[in-house]
């Protein structure tokens, strides 16, 4: 079972438009409403793959009730933490050329009692978990060290932790030695404090993040592929993608694919890339099923192309 923890979930509305023109009335071609938040998306991807998951998340107000209903309709087991504030609502605008514009609300502030209840719920639900995936930003009220506390408590219970966050929350959590962290290129550059222009730059940054405490780093480099750096070695993987429709939740789908395949080694990396590549070819934040995957389109190598320039370098 894969337990997911999403401290700041959302109700996500995605609109597909031809082009985003500032100051004009834009008519959407399609619209979707999905339960959102990185950990929620990981649970959705795990469920789509036919595996069991439990989603721990604070929920409040009408948006929170709708998130719970949407997850229940998808067959996802939810361990809700009731809060006074309303769950946030986010908007994503997906243009025909693949450009995505997101508007993310800040979310509610959790009281000290709600914070403690969230930790207690994670501890209670983690007893049967193979992996605990802690994902996304922290809501107001939670200190940057909150994820570090979760990692420490999980390790004390013998659980493995995958962490997908950024900024101070990531740096604080690294001290607790999470089993794997999943930064994108921008988050990786932020963690080491310098720009990334090549795959080699990303590899060096991932090794430094391991030096800060991460036991393994699964780094997403967007259209260029992904890197996995761990004790056993380092690998680079990429996949052929015919058409990009939306990258909402693609990184979360990738993390789910990685954990489903065991969370270590080149086979897990290949699964991560296959899931991520399938997700970007689906609308909104739809998660891929096994029928959507194309493992033959994925290549994995230990011969990392160090000099390859990133399609979207991070300054």
C-alpha cells in the first residue's frame, strides 16, 4: 500500500483553450474538475494502476467535501482530517500549443490542534504502508520543518518516505534523510543555489542533494527526461512523446510509477518515465492506466549524456 500525505490539497479546475490572450474573453473548449494536490495525484495514479492507496489530507468547506466525493468516486480511500478553513480551489489554463498557466490559491491556515491531528492521522495510517509519499507545499500554520518531523517519525516506525516538495521545506527535510526526493529542474537548482544548463549540471546538483541528506534523488528534467541517483549508481531515462496535452500532475504520475515499481533502480526509473510520458498526453490531470503506458518508448542508460543541453535551462 502507498500512503500519500497532502497537507495542502485543492479542487482543480482545468480549461483547454486555443490561446491565452490577456484582457480578452476566452471561451474554453473543454473543462474538467479534479481533486488536486501532489499527493492526491499520486494516489489517483496508484489507483489507476490497480494498486491500493490511502490519501491523508486536511479537508474543509464545500471544496473539501467535493474533493472527498471526487476521490470516493474514483475508488480512492481517504483518511480526512477535518479543518475549519475551506480547501483551496486552483485553476489551470491549457493552451493548444502545450503551454500551461496555473493559478494556485494559498489555502487555509491550520490551527495547532489541526496540525497535531494531521500528524496523528499519518501515524495511524502508515502502519500498513510500503511507502509514504509526502507531497506538495505546506499550508499556512505548518512550519518548514514539518516534513522533517514526518520523515523522522516514519523512519522510527520502519516506513520508507518519498518526498516531493521544495524551498525551505525540502532543505529542512533533507536533514532527516528521506529515502527519495523528487525535485524538478527548477527545484533542484534552487536547492543547490546555482543555474542548471546541462544534464551534467543536473547530475552534479542531484549528487549534492544526496550529500545534504537524501538517500536517493529522482530528478525530473521536463521534456529532456529524468535522472535517478542512488547508492547503487546513476541512470538517465527519456521517452518519446507524440503530443503534449497537459502536464498537470505528470510529475506526480511519474512518482507513482516509480514507487509502484519498487522505488529503486533503473526499472523503477523506467516506470517513472513511462507514467510521466503517458500523463502529459492526457487531458487535464487525468492519470494514466496500464493501457496508456508505452514502455517501448522509454530508454534508460547508465551512460548519462553529461554535455546535453537542457531544453529549458534553469537560470
